[in-house]
C-alpha cells in the first residue's frame, strides 16, 4: 500500500508564516496591516463572503495582500533575488529536515498542500536541500513578470467558477486536492500534517486507514478537539519538530510492518490455495473405472 504524506508549509514545515517573514524583514509590517485589498465585485465573491467563516475570509484577504505587497516591494526596487535571499534566512528545524529525509528514504510519497505560494515554498525547500523529496507541491502560483515583479496568483481560478466549499477560501480548497490525489489509487494511505484552520477540510476527507497529525494548540487541533467524532482518521498530535519526527517515524515504521505482514499472509493464502489445488484429484465419473482383471492361480 502506498503511503502519501501531505504537509502544510507555514507553521508546519517552517515555524513561521512565510509571507509575514518577508513583510517583517523588509520593514513593511505597518503597511501590510493597514492595507485593505479591494475584493472583486462579482456574485461568486458575494456568495463566498456571506457563506464562509471569518478565518477563510481572512486567508483570502491575506492572499490579496501578499500580491499587493509584492507590488510594493517591486516599487521599492526589491528584486525576486532579494526576496529569495530573505526566504533563505527562514530557520528550519533539524528534526523536520530529518523527518522529511527519513520519510523519503522509506519510499513514501511526499507532497505539499499549502496556501502559501510556489516561489516561497520552493525557495525555502531548495535552500535546505529537501525540494527533491517532494513529488508535488499544490499551492498558489507565483511568477516573475517581464518587469521583474513577483506576482502571486490563486490556485483555483475563483473569478470564473467556485470550488463550492464554504470551509475554504476561494483561492484554494485543500479537500479537493486530497480527493484528486486519492482518485489515482484507492490503495493510498494518507498521513496529513498540518496546523491551520484551512487544514480542517482535508482532514474531514480522510478515512479510518489514514492519519491526521495536527499541531497541538493550533487551529486544526482546536477544530478537531471541538468535535472529534467528525474525524474518521487516526489522530496523532505533535507540538514541535522533535515530536513530529518521532511520531512520523513511528507511523511509517508501523505501516511498513503491517504491510509486510499483510503481504506475508497473502502469500501463504495464495500458496495454500495453489497447493491444495495441485494435490486434489478429480473424481472419475461413474462407470469410467475399469474392473480389476483377475489373474488365475
């Protein structure tokens, strides 16, 4: 059985919010806090704002602010390389790096599903030498345009159609991403590692054979604790990089042992069936057995 380990990025792989790190290091915190992005005036956005909770709306607003701040950095003469240099300074727990290397070496399929953006995620992972460990990164797009300005674009194109989930911001429904990954094989077993409110939707998509690893005392953990009966997956909490490494390593080891046992049992079952078939003689139809020839004495 394939094991797919899905990581959130901000406050999961890294300790901070990557966008806040960039804003703070370039001295734009006050401007970022005061900035009120203009919400697109269309029916989809009106529906979203009226049906979604505050945290989803906040995440969407942050995405708009991120792109606006990239414009501000460009106006101040900051280049994409300047932003990359800033991102490389984000500290990453050695335990997290070790856990990722270990999971990759064990043959697990590692992926990222994040509401950050591709430029930030790749810059950090590449700097710490773990980008190659991930087979796929699902996050908001980021491109450097012809003027050298970094633009951040939504993962889902919400301007033309809605993903229909009121638990998630319009730019990214992580639950839909999980469903897409699972659709490729029903045999996949998921381990989901996250911290935020937007990790709750994909958590609800997990099955009893899966595991969710919420960071203790963060929003995902709080949401799960509020009504644990809604969660079908096994729950394994963690609070820092050391605990995550230990818990994740144990989960992978247990899964490998269970898989080996199931394969061994399947082998013996197949062997016994084939052995029984080879030792079973067909019953001859009546009258087909010749009478014994008596030999005169």
